[in-house]
C-alpha cells in the first residue's frame, strides 16, 4: 500500500489510518467506514506474527523465572554446593551439571534470571523516565533550556558506554568487596541509566518537535488548553509508540550490558547469581566443562533475543510504511 | 560553510570540557583520598605523593586541578604513571593498534553489512532476506563478549583455524576475527539501514526515470540507486569509527590486543588516574571530531543540504 | 466480464483508415491488475489506443482511471508487485513489447519511446547535476566521451530554451525553478531522439503561466521532430490546442475516442459531456459550476454493467447489466455508451 498510485486508486478518502488519527482521537466515535486506529491496526498485524508470539511467550517465561525461581527449579539451591560434585557432567540429578564449587548449574541459571532482569528492567524504567522527561522539556520549551539540556546530553553521550560504566563502577564500587548486594545492583542500574538517558532524550525531543507543530496540537493550544494538558493528553500518547518500542529493545540490550560488566569483573559480583558472573567464572573451565559457559550464555542470549525480537515486531507493526 | 564549521567547533568545546571533566572528577576527586589503592597493596611512598600533589595541584580544588591538567595537556604533557612512564608513550604505542583493529572492523562492516543490505534491499522477502534478517537480529542481540568468546573458543580452540590471541605484530590476517567481533553489532545495523534505504529508494521516481532512460539495470542500481541509498550508510559508518575506538575494551581484552581499550581498562582497575584521564581525553576528542566530520560528509554527499 | 469486443474493435476502430500494420505504437486490449493485501484492483480493463508519427493523442481521465498505469506499462516501469499485466499487447512497430527480452525492451526506452514525468523534482535524481543526468545517456547509450556528451547535453538544454545552458549544466535539480526543471526533464527525454514521447501530466505541478509555456514547447518540439506524442492529462483545457485526437478513460477503459473538434462539439459519452460541462466558462459566470456527481468506482469492486452507470444522468436498466463495448459512431470516432448514437445524432 505504499505505492502512491495504488493508494489513490483503491481507497476512498479518509480511510487511511494516519499518525494523528490514532491515539488522540481514539476516544471519540469516528464516522469513517473503517473505525480503525493505528494501535488497533498494529495489534491486528501483530497477532498474525509468529515472531511476536514466540518472543512474548519467552518473555513471560523469563519474567516468571525472575519472580518465582523456585517454580522452575524446585528444591534447587543456587548458592551452596558440595565439592564432591565439582565439575560433574549433566545428569538426571543436575540437568546442566555442577560448577567448580559443586553448585547446581541449572538452579543457578534459573536463579540468575532475577538479578539480570531486575537490573535491566529498573534501568530501562529509569532511563525512560529521566530521558523522557528531559526530552519533553527540551522539545516543548525550546530556546536556551533546549540548548542547555542538549549540551548536557552531549556530555554523557560523548562517553563510550562500556568505558563510562567501568569508570563509574570502579569509582563508587570502591576497593572493598563488603558492599551489600542491593548497593551493587543499585550502582549498576544507576550507571546504565546515567549513560543511556541521552538516547531516549533525543528520541523524545525529536518526537515532540515533530508533533508540536501538528495542526491538532496548535488547535488545542488555540482552544486554550494548558501546557500540562497538551503534554499529557496530546503529545505523550503520540510519542509513546517509539518510546515503547525502544524501551522493549533496551531491556534486551541492558541484560547484555549487565552481563558484559559482570564479565569484566566490575558489575555484579558473587555471591549474587547472574548470567554474566556465571560466564565470567566458568570461562577458565571451558575446556573441561563447556556447560558452565554454554548454559548461562544460552539463557542470556535467549533473553536478550526475546526482548529485541518483541521490540522489532512491535515496531514493524506500528510502522505503516512497512505494511 | 566556514561559519558553520566554526560554530560547530565552538559547540564542541563545552561538550569536550564537560565529558573530560566528568571523568577527571570521577577518578581524582570522588574517591576522597586520590592515592587510595593507587600503588598496589601498600601505601604510596611519601616522595611520590609529594611529587604528584605538586604536579597535579591535588591540594587545591578539583576545578583548579582540572584546568591545570588541561593546560599541561594542551602543551603535550599527558603526565606520568606512578612508575614514571610517560602516559603519552602508552597512548602512542597502543593507539595505532586500536586504530588498525577499528579499520578492519569498519572494512568488514562496509563489505558484509553493505553487501547484505543491498542484496536484500533489492530482493525483499526471499530466502536470503529472511536469513539476513534473522542473523542481524542475532548479531544485534548478542553481547560482544559472547560473540568474541564463542568465536575465539570455536575457531581458535576447538577447530584451530585461527590463533586464539593476536600476536604483538598485529598482522592484518590475525585481525579479521577480532575485527568482526568488534564490528558485529554494527555489521547488523549497517545491513539493516542499507536494506531499508535501498528498499525505500528502489521505488523512488528518479529510479523509474533512470529505467525509462533505457540505462542498463547495472547502472540504474549501481549509480542512481546506490548513490542515494548510501548517504545514511556512510554517515553511520563514520559515526561508528569514532565509537569503535572507544568500544574496543572487551574485544581487545578477549584477543589480548595491546590497544587503547586494554590500556584504559588496566589503568582503571589499577587506579592509574592520570592514564585514565589521558586516554579518555583522546578518545572523546576523536569521537567528537569524527561526528563533526560525518556532518560535513553528509553535506558533501547530499547536495540539497547546505550548512549556513 | 467479457468485454473482448473492444479488442475486435481495434482493427476497425477510429483512425484505422487503411494502414494495417504501419502503426508506430499500439496498445491492444491491455489488462493490468494490482494485487494488494486488501484484494485485487482491476486497474486496466482492456485499453486499446494507438499513436502514429507526427500526431498527438491526448489520454484524458480522472486520477485512478488508469491512464498513468497504461503509460507505465508501455514504458515497462510498472511496479511489479503489486502491478501485473494480465492480458493484451503493446506493439511498437508491430512488435509486441510485452514478449520481448529485457534487453530488447531496454533498447527501446529512451531511443524508441521516452517519457516525461509529472513531478520533475522527484523524477530527477537529487544527488546528480542536471547536466550529468542528460549527458549520461549520450555516454551510456551512444558511447560518447565526456567532453562530447557534455556538448550535446548543453545543446539539448539550449533546445528546450533554458537560458545560460552552459552555466546551468552543473546545477542540481533543486537549484532549478519548477518550469526550468520540467524543461530539463524534457531535454533529458528527448536526448536520444525518441519516436514516441509519453508526457504524463507534464504541467500539473506547475504554475498556470508556466504550464502554457511548457505545453507550447512540447507542441513545438513534437512538430519539429515529427514524434508521436501521448499526452496524459486530467485537464481538458490543456489538450485543446495541442492534441489531434483524444481518448477518454474511465475505470480502466477507454469510454470515448474522437478528434479534438468532434469531442468538444458533440461528446458521444455522458462522462465526456460531464467533463466538458465542468470546465468553468466565462460566458456562464455567476452560475453554479456543473460537476459529475459521485466518485469513480472502487476498482476492487467495479459495478456490473457500464462502470459509469451509478454516476450517469442517462442511466437505463441496460446500463446496469451489459458493459457497452467501444463501438464506432459516425466518422472516425468511437464511444462505449449504449446510447452513443442518440448522443451523436442529437441536435
């Protein structure tokens, strides 16, 4: 339907879903022949995609795993091991084998989901909140506020991601390993947010800029709607779709980032159980027990993939150009 | 054009100062005692403390410290490590290695990414298209350390096709696999951007015109379509070169390449604050200048854009 | 739907006066459909027309009537998918182009048949200079060297009356004004001296004053070079001075074909009548403009019978049942209306 000549032939005027017609007017009954909004259209498209269902199912599984690990590994203990089982191969007892300390790898992989996903989801929420707010302010206000916020964003954007995270973590995570589990996780989350918010801000800013001058926003302003109302009722719903997509993909990449930092030895540390730590610990035994690296890596990759895939599927569904 | 360039350069200054100050503050000022843990397990020798305090004005506030440091730096003085090695030496020996790795990565991105993107953009929804879509998804999703580790293990350890680590001679052939690892995510992005760009432009009116002129398909695609579709790809490649040089920490670590990333990682872990700041300054500068270059390149590629 | 009658018509159709195969370009019972996710749209349903050297055929119709798609099919630039040719022939010098090899067809483009597009800004490649895009043809198709190609390209720019052609050779399309851009487009299409020129709404994107200049230029060049020209337009006013014959299209069919004079004086199809009546006229100033009521049919669901019947003021029961074939009425003209005779013979 992207071809202009067909579009003019096969459709009656007004039947095309447009960006502005979707969320903003979704509440009002429309007298068009096909009262479909962009979101409804996207959902219709999404329902038919196996990729969407696969990734959504996997994500639900991972979230359940993070919330109720005991459900998946009943009786499994991720932290205490028996040295007698050290580096045992997979068996009926321990499906994925045992690590060098004799801990059950299967239980550890299951319990590892929690730390990884918790950090990733919290970081994404923080990033969206901070970046989104900054972006809206910057885009809506414009002028010197925009210039200032944009330069600040540039400062953080100029830092290479891994490098910045390592510096932040080593600085605040100090020499002592006596930091509590929650503090380390908080630090990792904070450093991910600090280094990622500029991306979301730019996304939001350009999104606001492009919708700000749209006719229906100008109309709302002319009708006397206040700034807060315009942002909440008109701007936000229209900018939400790209934010949602980006957020979903970001969960995936943050799971990967957390694992990278743990792998480098500056992120989460034992006794916290996470996929990155397991891969890092297991790599020296990769010749004798490849499973120690393989299983956490497989879970890590699957988790990252499902979030990225879901984001991609939603984006494709939301983009009318790709239909 | 000249005025635009000047304005952009002036805009770079606060960003450059902001970023480098941030790092300076993090490594020197935040930990409280700037010498904590800097000399290994022992306390630093008094002589060294006195020397460093003098040199970096550590008895004054962080702003004075920073600007004194910058003043020295602008005169080419990066300072010394606590073992009295010139930091500029470290940078000069390791930076070319990183550059070499980044160039290999970029070449791989350009060849594989662009090739896959163009082929799939021209023929959408075929077998190749789906294959590329799935494999780029994997490359985007896989953390670099996983890709690096798996390739090193499979190709280097299991199958013995490559040496697991790169020798100090840094032969080009040794850099192919590390280069691919470093550029793995970017290969995927390039392929996708190229694919979308080609697919969009393929239906453009001017392509239709070129066909109507009776030009051979080779020329329609190779000259008219490609020239337009390349604009976003080239700019992405340019931005990436700046980013690659800062992002090589993991790759260099896995393949034992003596590059800037490995040096900065070692410096961070061993609390070599002066080295960390020195390297970051260089990395940020390169990154910012590359981005500026990309902007200018954009104007050169698309005659419709004129900077005033 | 069996309207094969139209193709049988073509031999004895309008203008078919004793030159059986000497035709320059013939479109014969062409059928094209667009297969989209929402269904199949029958965009062209048996179109037949022809053009000879030195004459101008105007193809008139609303947007969506299939006039541009016909032209794209002739040029071989139809987007496939969604567009598919499902029947008919396009003969150039008597040879069916739809059955030619890609290479054979390519050679005809530019040299045999050339095309001018509606929006020169998007039809010219934005990242190459206008001069390059013209000279390119001399270099690729004629194997000329750089200097000679440039000389010829400047000569072409001169012929379409672009002032300071030499200086503008190195300008990009966006640096030209709309009218100059369309002139450059014309220069480009005429570079290889084509026998047939298809002009697809060449003046639609332009200001009214510039429109006349471009039409004059086209007419002049057509006369000088004795080309066959197919002028596609939705604007009756444009065609009157330039065209020799007019073919009116509606819903993917030719509904009427006639000499310009006959068509204006006495349209033989209610649709043509509607079109002519909807031109604003000075002598009827103050009166309400007459328009054709309703919209063109949805091509995925064309009504049975005459496709125009829901909008036709003269519609009778027969119109809702039988598709009227394109039949000769009177001298050298044809109409696809059940009541064509009455219309022509009215006083």
